[in-house]
C-alpha cells in the first residue's frame, strides 16, 4: 500500500488529536505539523515526538520543505479558506474540519477553486462516520419503520470553551449544529426545502452570541424536522449527537444516549450498532484516502457539503428576519 504524505495544519485543542489519528492510520504518513502559535507547535511536537525540522509556523515553508500531497486543516473556521487556497495553489488536496468556512461565500469560493485546480476538498463531518448514524440510516433504508413523516431532535450540552467560539455571533448554529444538519441530510437521504429558526441566548449564557435555537425544517418528501439545541444547558446533557426520535408509518426509531431502539407494535427493541472496521475520524480520514486513490468525489466532498453548510446560513438568515427561508437556491 502506497502511503500518502499529509501535513497537519492547526494543532490547537482539536487539531492535535488529528496528529494521533494520522500517525495511527496505516495509509498516511505525517509529513509535519504547522501552527502559527509556537507554544502549541512545540508542545504537540514534544508529545508526539515530531522532530523540529518537521514543525513549522509557515504553511508555505512546510509545503516546500516536506513535499506533502495533502493537508488536514484544523485551523479555526475563519482561516479555512486562506489556508486551503495555499494548499490548492501548491497542488495539494484538502481535508478540512467542519465547518467548511464561517461564511457561505468563502465556502463556495473554496469549492470552486478546488474544482478549477482539479483538487479535492472534503469536510471531515465526523459525526456521520460513527456507527450509530450508519445504523439508523440502514434501519430507514431497510424500511423497518416505513416512510419517515417527522423527526424530533433535542441537543443539550453546557461546554465551557475558550477561544473563537466565545466571540461568534451564532456559535451553536455555526460551530455545532452543522453536525446535526449534516446528520439530518445523511439519515434521511434528502435535502432541505425550508428552514425557520428562533435563535436566542438564555440569560445565564456564558457565550457572547446566541447559544441556543429552536428550528423547524422541512425536507424533501415532506419530512418535517423539529430541532432544539443548546450549548448552555446547566442540567441534563444529551450525547453530542443529541437525542433523536424518528417517526414513520410502521414505528419509531429512538436514538438516545448513543443507543438505538425501534419501537413498533407496542414493543421496544434495542438495535446493536453495525460493525465497521473504523469509525468517526478514522473512517473519514480513510474515506479521504480512498477518494484520492480512486480519483472520485469523497462522501462528504465540499460540493455536497455546501447543502449542509447552507442550512447553517439559511438558519441564521431566518433567525435575523423572523421568517422561514427557502432552499430554492443554495
Ligand atoms: N469535528 C468535531 O467534533 C470538532 C470538535 C472541535 C473542533 N472542531 C473544529 O476544528 C477546528 C479547530 O478547532 P479547535 O477547537 O482545535 O481550535 P483552536 O483555536 O483550539 O486551535 C486552532 C489552532 O489553529 C492555529 N492556527 C490559526 N490560524 C492558523 C494558520 N493560518 N495556520 C496554521 N495554524 C493556525 C491556532 O494557533 C490554534 O493553535 C475548527 O474548525 C473547529 O470547528 C471540530
């Protein structure tokens, strides 16, 4: 198997865990690490035994000196575009952390730029690469509960982040709900038609921007989704996937606290998650590898991801206008 050389760009609180994942994935060779913050760079280099000649504060220099074929981009969202463009210009493919960008214009430009340079861009969207959503999608595809009518999702957490999220206007929608929006598209296999959002910042919130939202989304095939999400829950916490109730004509799928149940004919049966060799970011990284080797669009390629990301920005548009927003154009 021919390994592909990849640079890890951004080794902050999440990026550094990518170093470990890359080092433990046999298809990949870590070419080096890049971070504009010297302290983070040195501490990650020490922890993962990366020699100083493979650690850089400049992406351009890192590319020149280590000759990678791809980058894994875990910089904060507002830097995704500039860093990805440097990589495309150098002839590299890009795997990026979600969200593709912190605004839809840059996201579109990134996708178009990659296409013009004949390079691939994939968003990791690791939540959908877990076993549970893969299992839920299979239950639906196998028609166990019949055609879906509506879905109710509740997401409640109370994380105390430092850094960029505290300053965002809509931290929940941009940095978190993108996972849930992408899961909605993955699980239903459909795209959104309209979205109506009431966004808010509960009075005790420790975020500057809105940390909670109630959202009604209509999907194709008349699937109606009700989503409540919060990053300032002070009591009960759901899993990071949230609690899902999926209602069909023959029964209900409950996906709660990472366990899956089918409720039908008065009986509740737990369903074991399907077995996969890898999951989560190990699987998204493997998907990126396969897409490069097979020269095909990855499952969560940038172009497809524009649909998930546009849910974020249409949701914000709706929150600001107080009216439903349609997806006639992305
Ligand atoms: N998939 C998930 O579940 C998940 C979880 C957490 C974070 N994330 C995503 O990962 C990304 C990073 O988040 P984080 O929490 O690690 O942020 P962070 O702020 O902790 O780290 C970002 C790092 O990027 C560095 N950086 C900034 N600009 C750079 C540049 N131009 N070149 C090189 N390095 C640069 C910073 O110095 C910092 O060390 C974000 O897009 C975030 O949404 C995803």
